């Protein structure tokens, strides 16, 4: 199979240069021309893909060489870009920045090379003139395999400033494909973990994306950018397919009635039978809404391929789990922002606890761990785990190499996975009698909880790297 989707990688010398504004604006501008635009984001970021989806009307997808492996970058890209006229890939951090201590691994540069895609460098020109040529020359010549094929100048102060920048770049050999002036209306609010997600500011986010598109239309040469994208090299290989990878993954060992340490079931939470669903399907409820916005699209696709009916619910609004729920997935997000509202929804908290204490499989990452705790910043949560969670001034951030310490609904002990941590909260204690993971860096430690059917941890993982996780989870749904 040959992959020939026109594509661009939008990169920058450093964070804060304007990648998200330019990439999202380009996506929306090309979509408004009637093109089917496939949006992608390098790295583990969950928030930018929400803005990309708003701009294109398609699911924003991540390309993370650390979490998924370099061999999956092109197949996952082809899966997301299938049937599209153009793909726009927003980079992460600076062009050559990747996983700490791992060389180019997980960098935008590496992904651009794996995709054989031209790179457009977004440069914050607000405090420079002729020096911009030296900067661009350095980035363009650092790695000959990375094709820096154009520059978009951002935060340009005036017509005279633009003229000086263009004159300097005439000597660099890298063409200027756009020049954007400062524009407050394209700014998006941020807080302790980055931009505020689309789900929390839908109307304002729509306006912001519209402003980005208009700024890009006015300041960029869209025809030249599309021509550049069409010059991307062909890729060989098959697109990633959830059904194929689930079918080819090793069959999960037969689940046991209880995995990990058991927790006492409160007397006022009696176990209730879960109804059967047609054709052997099992309903897997996936938390969504404003408090739980962090998820990879491939997770739901893998669960569906493994035989689940995936149903999304909103813990801020829904007082019961979806009918027929046999398993529960609670990903990342911002429960700390919505702790009072989550706590006030007592019927749902009790329903979640009842499901968990009944032995159903529950997979909780980061925000999910906080929601299952006894309390979060003093607000009662579901009480599935006997831990207390609170906000912290310290940011925990980085890739992690991990190994499963305990048999769980996700993996057998000894399974190795790569993950990512990103939070400003702590839970006490940090691990249960049966920990979820052993982590090597930045220090050796165990973390997380395996308790009956519950697997709860701070670690965000990408199941495309281990499709057997979804198969094992759904099999447990069938037997619990």
C-alpha cells in the first residue's frame, strides 16, 4: 500500500512560538475551502487535538513515537488521514526537542522524517529582525534529513518590521510562506496544565478557531502551502486497523474472579447483577464531558474492535452509568477544577462505587484515579480507593518506562509499557498493597492501585502500542 496524502508538519524553534495558532488556523482555513483535512499532534498532548477537531470536523489524533514506537507512526497517520485531501501535523516543543535523554526520539523532527513530510517553521519574530535568518538557517541545516521548506513569521509588529524580516530571509534560501501580526482574539486561556480544553469553553473556542483561520487566510500563502504539502514523499505500508491488531494480539489469559487486593464493600452498596447485551457485546462506559477530556481516539476503537459497545457519559451531568454497563474507563482531565460539582453528583458516585466493588473492570488514568479516591481537596469522591488526593504546587511531567507489578484487568504482571505523567496533584498513599506499575525514571518507585477489577494509576498509556490491553479488558467484561 502506498500512502500519498499531502501533508505538512508545523514546527517551531521553541514552545510558545505560535504552533497551535498557525496549525489550527491552517486546518480551519483549508477546511473552509472544502478540503477534508486530517489533524494530528506530535506527542502526548490531549488539549490541542480538541481545537484541531473543532477546526476540521474530524477526530484529532496523536503521533507519539515514545508511547507507540517509531514503527507505528506512519500506520497511525495513515489511519487518521484515510480519505483526506490534506494532513496537518502540529509539532511539540522545539523542532528537535524529544524525550529527555533519548536523542531525537519523540521529537517533531523524528516524526517529520518518519512521515517524509516537509516542515514549516513558525518563528516568533517579535524581538528580532536580521537575526531571524541565522535562526532559520541553523534549524534548516542542523539535520539534512529534516526538510525545513518554509517559514511563517508570527507576532510581526509592523509593515517595516515585516520588510526587514523578509529581506533577511531572502538570503537564507528558505521561503517566507506567511506573516502574521499580533492578534489578541486568537489567544486561548491557559491554566495549570496548559490551554483550557474545548469542552469547557465551546462557544469561545469556536470563535477563537474562527479568528485563527481568518488570521491565517490573511497572512499566509495557502496555495504555496498546499503545493508544498503535495510534494511530500510517498510512504509505503498499511494503515493501522483496530480490528486487525486486536485479532492478531495474543489471546488474554482467562481472568480470575478477583485481581489484586480486595477492598471491603460498604454495606449500603449492595452488588447488583449487570444485564446482558445482544450478540455478546458488553457496554463499556467511558467518562467524558468537561471534567474528563483526555483520551486517545484509538482506545475506543480498540474496545469496539474487541467486542464492546462504547458509550460515553458525563460525570458532571449524568446521575447513573449507561444502561448495561459492564466495564468503566475513566481517563484524564481536570476533576480538580470540578471537584465540588463531581462531589455533588452523589447518585453517580455511588453507582461507580457499586460497579467497582462488584468486581467489574475499571481502568482509571490520572483524573480517573482522583475520581475513584476517597476525597479530592476535601470533597468526597467515589471512595473506591482508600486514598486522599489534593492539588500540589509541583508539576509532575515526563515520559515513563513502566512494568506491570500486579496482574490486572489490563495486563499480566511483567508486561512492559511506556507512559506519560502530567499532573499537579498528589495522592496519599501513592501505591496500594498491589501496585499498578513499577517505574524506572526519574526514580525507581511503584505507583497506582490494582484492587479487585480496578486498575488506577497516574500513568497515561496509549493502547495502540499494546492492543491486547483492550482485548483483555473486554474479556473481563464478559466474565465478571
